[in-house]
C-alpha cells in the first residue's frame, strides 16, 4: 500500500489559510525567535487554561524535563508514571536524573490510583498523571495521595488541551502542566510545547533554563543599552519556541473550538456506530461527554473472532491506517534494566493486546468514517 492509495490516513493536520497567513506574517518580523508572538501565545494559552503563567518550549518532552527539574526533582528521586503512555514521559524523568516507576492503568486507560498507592516508597518525589487520549485522570484522588505523601504532581497534558476536570482545566492541579503541540495533537506548532504553572519561581526558572540559563531575554536585552550584560546562575538548555511556530500555535489556539468540535463530533459518530458491535468495546470512560479525543481507541475482544493485529493488517490493505497506542513502557529494554518489570501491569498488558486506534482528525469526512466502520464490521465473525 503506497501513501497515495491510503483512503483514510490515521491523522491529517488541519492548517487553515488563516494559520498560513499568520506564519507568513511572522516571517516578516526580523526577530524570529524569543519575541513578542511567543509572549502573546503564552499569555493567551495561560488565559485559556486558567493558569498564572505559561512558558513556551521546543516540545512536550522538554516541557516535562524543565517542569521536573524546576520542581526540584533529580538524582535519587523516583517519579511515578503510567505504564501506558508515550515513552517521552519516562524519558523526561531520566533526563532529570530521576527514576521512572511505571504503574498499572485503570479501565479508562488512565493511571490507576490504587497502583500509585502500592508503588510509593520513601524515594518517591513526584507523580506524572497523563490524561490519556484526552480523558481526565482521577485528579481528586491523585491530589489526595500527593498531599498525604508530600509529592509533586506534574501533569502530562500532551493529549488534553481543552480538557477540564470538575470545571478546572487539566494542567492546573499540581505544580505544573505540560502540553505538546506535535502535529497530531489537538493544536499544533509542528514541534513545540508549553509549561503552565501558578508558581512564579517555577515559571522564572523554566524561562531561564529554556534559554541557556540567561537571566535576561532577548527582548529585555534589546531594550537596554548593553545587551551583552546578563548572568547565568546555572547552566541551561536551548529549548526555545521560535516566533514562526508560535504564530501557528496562536492561530490554532484562536480556532480551538472549531478544530476540537470536529474531533468530538467524529468520535461521537464512531461511538454511535460501534457501540453495539459484537466484540468491539468502547473504552469505559465513565463520562464520555468529558473527552477531547486526541485519540479514538476501541478494544477488540475475543468475541469479535479475529485478532487485533490481523484486523490492523486487513484494514491497511483496504487503505485504512490504524495503529496501537502504545507499547507499554515496562516492555522497553532500557526500562527493564531499572527493575520496573518486577511490578505487575495486568490491565496495561491486556489493553496493549486489545486496543486499536482508529483514524481521527478534524477534517475526516463522514464518507471516510463510514468506510472505516463498514470495513471493520465486515471482519466480525
Ligand atoms: C503522552 C505524551 N507525553 C509527552 C509527549 C512528548 O511530546 P513531544 O513529542 O512534543 O516531545 C507526547 C508526544 O507525543 C505524548 O504523547
């Protein structure tokens, strides 16, 4: 199957004329990075999620890395993460010189709060809940656990821009929330990320660390008479988000409702059509209405009569791209070395066997969805 024969891709980014115009306009300004468009994007995103500060960075992984080290997490510390997540969650913990401790998930595919409790040790310093696929974790319980054990919560919101838990935007429950704007995410800057926080000291630290540790930004230096004067209090990184990407992000954020309502509508159509198909289980989300559908995932049960892998293969032959999110973290060889494998991941292992991600993107057509649904149902024995 060549790319051109693909009838329904897994994901197609939606870059509108408005988005393109914003990008072209940003290129006309001589300051191409660390400038006013980034500041505007940060201000509007902070307003959107209801946090005091937002700091743009080069991607979601660097957002997690800086949030962790700026919260004081480092060598000798353990950080609890779900076993079902993209590997960036674990990598960011390693980058911070701490150790990720993977724990099992619950029926909604989110981190299991029981499993968090079981894996707390005297070294545990933080928890990274991932609002998986766009559905919120049980933040009441996670906040309670964090309070009882004095743990820092850093929310991985890579899948969940626009998502609320009990009327509060995700990312605002702990010390920091981290967003990714990778092309498949709910809005994109192509590569990019953002840290939101209510802590001034974390925001200041992240701002310096994303920019080599400099105590003054380019805007501040250009305003003064001696732009070469700044201090470095600790070595930093180049994790900046440039003006061109920020202009795309800002434009996408301003049309968030337009983009996301299409995702949700398409997901609800799948729900409606697949709800009663033998052997297909819609993930048990508890409250399906509170979901921003970064991913649309179904479970293929034994009664379907065909394995998930074979379904994937046959659909691909029909020009339909599906995939699996994700291979469990504890199964990667580098994580096995950290002795995570001694824990049990029953639900995660089962989900990995059964889950199938269907094509979902804002511009997917009814015709494309019907084609997916028809071909999938045909395979049921
Ligand atoms: C759950 C999760 N966390 C973190 C990341 C990392 O984001 P990025 O690719 O922008 O570094 C991703 C990206 O796919 C993700 O899915």
